[in-house]
C-alpha cells in the first residue's frame, strides 16, 4: 500500500468507493461502543472490592487512637499520606489527603486564588484585568474546562515528548505578565503519554515568572505504569526550593484510577506556606475529609509496595488494550500514512494525529456508526484544535473485543474522512 | 435565695468570697473538659457502625444496575435521595446527594454566586460594591465564617421562638438592596432550638427582595428530635413557588449527625432552575460524588422510617444530656436570676443568656478551670455579641458525668463573673 497523499486520483476514487461500502456496512451493524472517557473497566474496579467491606468491624481509629468517625482532622489520615508521600515526593506534613476527586482540589485551588489571591498576589485574581494560564496541548479537557469556566485566558503551548516546549514557555512568561499558572500532567501525560524530564521540570520551576505563578502539577498517573520501565519520580518541590521559588508548585494526585473512580482519595501537596494558605480556605469550606474512607484505603493498600503491586494487576488488565490500539492503528493506518499515534508507557490514553482538517469529520462519522469517541478538539483550550487533527483514544473501559471493534470502525471513519478530503 | 441584682452589698461581698473559694477549688481539680462543639458522642457514632462493613461483598450497583464504583452520577444515588425527599420536602429530581458535608455545599453555593452570579444576577456577586446577608442571631458560627471569609457584609436580625423577627427582615430588605441572602436553620435552630413557623416561612419567601436573593435553608436538624412533639416539615419550595418566588430557596441537609460526622452524605435541594445552575458549576468542580458511601447509607437506613428509628436511638443517648443541662442551670442559676436558657425539643445546642457584659468573662474563667466552652460571641457575626451575654452549650459529646462536671464549673464561673460585675 501507498501513502494516501501519494495515491493517484483513480486509486483515491476506488479507495473512496471501497471505504464507503465498508462504512455503510459498519453503520448497518448498529454498534453502540464508547471509547470517550478514561474510565477504569469493571475488571479493574474489582481489584479494590475489599473496599466494600473495609475498614471492618470495630475499625475506626487511626494509629494514634483518634476516632475517625467524628469531625476534624483537616489534613487527612497520616497513615494514608505516608503511603503516597514517597512516590509523590511530598513530605507527609506537606501532603493533605482529602475528598474523592483531585479535580475538585484543583478547581478549589483556582477558586481560592480567584477570590482571595495567593499569598504573593497583589489582589485576588478575579480583580485582575486578565489572568492567563499556559495550556500544554494536546492536554486534559477537564483542566481547560476549569480555567475557561472561571474566565481565565488560556494560552496553548506545544507538548514535546519530554514535557511542554520550554523555549515557548520561557518566551510567553517573559512577554506576558498576566500568566499565573500552567497545567501539567508530568507522568504519562494526558493524552500523549509524555513523561516530563527533570530538565524540563527544573526549567519550569526556575524561569522568571509572576510571584504568584503556580505550576498545577497534576500527577494523576504517578503509579500507572504499563511497562517495567518505571520513571524515577521528580522531586518537584525540592527543585522549586533549590531554584529559589519554593512556593511555585501545587501537586495533585488521587486514587481514582488506583481503587474506585468514584470513591477514592485525592491529595494536595505543596510548600509549607502554600499548604497553610490552602488549609486556611479549606477550614471555611469543610468539616474535614471522609477519614473512614481513608482508613479503608490504608487497609487495602498497606504501603507503597502494596500500591505498586496493586498497579501491576491493573497493568495485566489494561496492557493488552493498549497493545490492541497499536496493533489496529499499525495494521489499518500505518501504510497509508493516515496518522501517527503515541505508544505510552503508562497512563490512560493514546493520542492520535490524523491528517489536518480530518479529526472532526472522522469522529462524526464514527458517531454515526455508533462509536462514541472523545469529540475532536477536546484536548485543546476552548475545544478548538487549530489543525483539527488530534483524537484522544481512551482504551481502558470497554472489553477487549469491543475495543477492537470500536478501533476498527474508527479507522474506517478516519480513512474515509481523509480520502474524502483528498478527492475534494 | 434572691436574684443577684437584688442582693445587698454585704451579701454580694459574702457571695463573692464564697464563689471565689469555690472557683479556686475548681481550678485546683485540674479538669480538662470540652463542651465547645456540637459533635456526636462515641455512643452515637456506634449506632452506625454497620457502615464499617457496608455496602457488603458484591454490593456496588444501584437499583437500576449502574456500577457505582465508576465516575459519574452527579446527582447522587436516587435511592438515597428518595429516603430523605419526604422529610426535607424536596422532590427527588430536585434533591442532590453529594459529598460528606453540607457546609461545603453552602460554601460552594455562595462561591459560585460570587464568581458567576445566580441566574437572575446582573453580575457576579464579587463584582458588586457590597453584598449583604441577613444573619439571625444568635446563629451558627460556621455560617457566619463563610460570609465573613468571602467579604459579604453581615446584618444581624433578632431571632424569636418562631424564626427571625419578620418585621425586622421586612424593613431591612426594603431599605437595603445589597441584601442577597439569609442564613436559616429552620428546625431546632442553632443555637436557640427555635422552630420556624409556617407563617415565618411564608413571609420569608414572599417579602419583596432582590431577584437573586436566596434563603439558605440549612435544615441540619430536620430529623434530630428530642421529644415526641415532632414538628410538621415545612414545604418551603412549594411555599416559595406559591408566593411567585420559586427560585428563592436553597435547601441543605446532611447525615453528619445521623450516621458519621466525618463520613456522611450531604444534600442540596432547590427549584429545577437552581438545581440546573448548581449542577452546571458542579460539573466543572467534580467527577461525581462518592456513590459507594451513598449506597452504604441506603443499606444502613433503608427508608424514612429507618431514619426515624435510628434518630430515636440517638435521642435515647443525648436526651439525658439535655435534661442535665436544664437540671444544673435550674438548680444553680434560676433562683439567682443569673441567666435564661432554651429548652430545645431537638438539635444539638442550648442557648444560654447570662447578665449582659458577663459572657466573655465567664467563658474565660471556665477556660482557666480547664472547661472549654464555645468562645463568647461565636454565635454572632464577626464574633461580636453586642450584649456579651450569649453562651452556646453543646452537651452531646462528653459522657454525662463529665458534662455535669463541666456545667457545674461553668455555673460557678458565670456566677463569679456576674457577682464581680455587681461588686464593681
């Protein structure tokens, strides 16, 4: 086979007929498949079913003897913070264990900054003419939704395999004093799977920036590896302190994709000054986290090695799904040069770039055939992918056979969209 | 005995010596007692210990078969909303079951209004010169902390036995267009135990007010009765609709004092338009509530009658503590006319008024004797009780014997403070 762009008009027309027939047959199958969101599958959730009877009869005290059923303990259960302290590289006293969603913690951190400002802010962010965030693209749609919803201007920055393009970040920070934050998923980035290098991390904490500039270090996939090639965790808080910017980083993480997506525990970590700042606002909002659920997690996971072992069982379940993505794309798209995709060593996504101007059409064609794919553009601020090329693949949720069905159908839709464009 | 204010100088001086001796003996006991916060006691928490092994093996689906372990379901578990719908008088579709704290829901509702405004707002509240809330006093300190923290001006309104003084509310609403909210605890009010009458409720939803004026109807003690004289729930949403102000009321409640204080479920109820508004902001903040914990609550409580039965067991535990408060105050304070106190038929508090100008001194004397009482002034906006007379008593947490010890000591402190004032 030849690259689509090198096919003759006649060959393109023939391929168009062939793909149209293939697509019509696909539509007739009346599929109902969904690869839109990075959700764990039921088999993955089953790994944590001990939570359904934990912490167990008479178990409601922490190691210090505190009754966890009552109010209080705004910092969360020390034993649980201990388990995640090492892999997140946040000392226990600076690591808070809170509710069921790190997204809520990120939302609330931005909200607190909007209403009250950070310690270094001249005024609350909501009183500034403009507040901007750097948004490495493609990136996580729910990050962008938070900043868009709060009226924060989003400035895209190109992602590389080692993190955001640092030259671009440096130039933007130098040019634009309204920049107050950057969204980062440092390990197995959403959706490209990129892993930030220590060099990139050092640059991010070192570059000149506004005093209240914050790196939202969303370490969502810190322990979610698909190979034995486990990256060494970056001690971002120490790097920031060494660079003379100890208060520049907010670390977030959760067990949403370790235990239960709905019923996990989320973490906030930062410098002592930032943790005090966060707690001062949290004290007004909250009567304390659900410490019983935190105790459940301690009893389930035991320690850092328990987490690693638990994640190896996740890998056994989802590894074959990621392999299926590579296999189908390689077989269906490679020789046509119809797209390029990432091969992540962890996380929840594959990032696929199709021919420019074809992503939205391909996703629409797939939808008409009963295959729900994340809307094209979702990985960009304001849901606008200027090249209309990026599609995010979330392979974890469906059973393997359904996943392959969905991917095959999506490939048909992609090829049809691209050929349509070429035949004009 | 005679009222303190009617004692002769000589008698006052003698009483002063006697109380000083009594107080010195009290200090020497080196007590460490705490009646500061409305916390459930361990015996109360024990009533819900089935939560420690619920929902049980293999139990993670709702009645419709949805896997509750995964993301989604922003409105919360229908079965749980069903259980609380009747007593809260909120139809299930308009009642959201969310996280572990109704305080967080109130905080977030005010925050959403600050940053985005209500549907009827001309602009976000944070863009208004001044936003004010009416604060019935004495009231709940954590309500006042939210409004103070967000820079909302607080205007005190006198509480009566049937709710806030409606004439005062009417006058303030007519005079002051900056008023956008009122904090209400309609049943067994914190701290007076007042129960709003339907007449007061009707007035609150009917009085002319700003289009985005909201009643924060914190029904924290809806099912927390201490007698068989259970008040008929007020259907505040229907009253508001009948009055032509269907969107005026936000209803809040939680199981924090039904099941576990740290690990319960909170509710938000309102008109369809307000629920849509709330969900539109919640969708940005949250990946959905902890539905497994909601399922635990369904399995523990079963139905509305299950809740009522559960609350009768609470009453058996805390009823004697409330009786002890009355008994000690009656015996120690009544004949001296040293104070007046409420005899609530439910809720978590007794409100005590001592002689004007003596509350802070009495609380300080108690503290020096190792008896921690809620700081005087806490029940007022900005923690300033203009009369320095109100003290909130929270009798539920300590064992009965400790509670009586604390109350006896507090009475000594109160009498000493009052006699000090009279001897000059």
